[in-house]
C-alpha cells in the first residue's frame, strides 16, 4: 500500500471516496465539497490518499494546528475526514493511514496528534486518549431568570455580526485561545467557512469597539407539525468576563417568546448551578434512585502525546514541594504499534523537568500512551488513574508528586 499526498487534480477521486463514508449525496453537495477542499488546500491543509496500485482505497486530511498547552503555544497535527473504500474494510487501510499521520506529525515536530474518532475504542488501541468530557444542556429559556437578577446596565451592547466583521471575530477567538489551556487556535479558513453558512447566526456583546462575548447558533424546529415550536441550537458560546456572559444570558432570555428552549454544549459541569431549574427540558428521566436528568454527556476529541521529552519539560514544577527537587523518575509507555516499551527518564528541577540519560530512576510510572495522553491534557486525574489500575507506580511515596504534576488546569 502506498500513501501519498494528493494534488487538486485528485480532488474528484478524494470526494468520491468521501461520499461512500459521509453524507455527500447530490451533485450540488459534491460541487460544494470540491470548492471547500480546494480552499482548505490553499490554506495549508494536506490531503492524502492510500493507493493499491492505481486505486485510491483510503483517504484523510492532515491539519496544521496550534494549541495552548499551559500557556505554551505548540504545533499539533489534526487528522480528519478519514475514509476507507467499503470493499477494502478490515484490510488495515485505516491503521496504515493513522501510522503514517503520526509519523508525519513526529517528523514535523508536533507535540500532539488530535482527531475526532468514529470509534473511540479503535483509536485508543492506537494510542489516542480521551479528551475532556462535554455536556449537552437543553432547557427552557426562562430558566435564565435567576441569573439575570443582578444584571446591570452598562456601556456594552449586543449586535448581529456579518461576514465583513470577520477580522474582529478572529481577534476575539485569539483572546480566548491565549487564555485557555487545551484550546486549539481556530484557523481563519475554518472559522470563515463555518460563519458563512446561510443558516448560522452570530451575535456579539461589545464594549467600546471590542468583542467581549460571542454566540453562534442556528434555529431548529422541535415539532414536525407545529412550525411555531422552535429551539435555539448553540454551536459556540464564549465570553471574556462575567458581565459579557450575563449579557448573553439576557439576550437569550429575551428570545423566550419565540423559542421554547435552548440547547448547547459545554465542558463545564457546573452550569446547572446558575439556572432557576437545572432539569433537562424533557423532564422525563429520573436516574436511579432519585437523580434528575440535567444533561447528556460524551467524549469528543482524542489526543496522542508526542515528543514526550520536550512535552514534560513544559510542565510547571513551582507548585511541587522542594522535597522532590533533584530526584529522578522514569515514565514507561508501550508503543501501540510495535508493542515495545519506551522509557523517558527525568530529573526534577526547581523550574522544570529535565530529560536525562540515566535510567536508574527513584521511581517508575508505567501506563499506556493513551492514558498518559489523557493525563497530560488534563481530562484524567492521576488519583483516578492510579486507583483504577490505569497506571502503576514503583514507589507509592511518589503519589503526591504525580497527583500535583498532572493537576492540569
């Protein structure tokens, strides 16, 4: 099998293969995909095909991303639009493409490989760890009432944004990016493509001339036989401070005469605390024994940590007690493809972890690369990982050290 980067001349074959795996049905859909992928390629996205002789049997896209990792802005590689021809399923086409993508990411100096999985178990077996859990909330708009009890009038205002406002929107997302651990910088081509969809609505809270809060949403029917029953489906909801957040709450609260409910996703499990009634809009599920249904939950993006020597040197050590300074430890992981073990020894210094050559460490932490990746990104706590056998530790006196080290914001 030969995997190679494709040019625009191969886009029709690429789209044809995608149409066998994704919802691309009409001639109009195909034309839109051709135009969009051509723009993405112009912006630096690389498309790859897996070939058996002259036939493209698999394809994928590799995205050059940048991610905020504890206030360090690191190159990461995104994998998307993975598809395999139906005739060649179960012939390890996807496995070979993912191996190729990881190798490319390593050679380009990326710190993480990231993707949205179609099967989390499949990608965990290839070294990808689960990212943060995401909650889907759905409730009536009048449930914002208590949040608005202390909203004060100020200089800020809400207005609708159009495509010509794009530079201001891009600057707002840059502010979110530089202050949020784990946030992947939104490429301008991707953001513009999203905002240009005809059904997408964008509203911003502005102070002076600066965006301080932004919501992106569509409206959808909630009843097939009643066109007056509709909901707001929020795709993006970001605010720089509490005042901006409450202004957006107030904006949605004012829409309650026309929309019966709002639905949005967040990685914050504490959203119910700010609602008048935290229950899910359905009110039809009681979780044993007496727990009210407030949200649905799921895992999305998965991560594989690369360049572990360099990555761990970025972990802050100023919160770690002086008793660990000068001591050494090793992290041992298993390569998901070769099944061989890799050892990464470090010395604890006052300002960072220093990779060392000596493997005679005071303690050894052993786990899969998927578990280690989740620990690094902060979606898995060390205490849970240790208590449930996801990691093993040669010296239990080091538990406080690793608990603090992996206390990622």
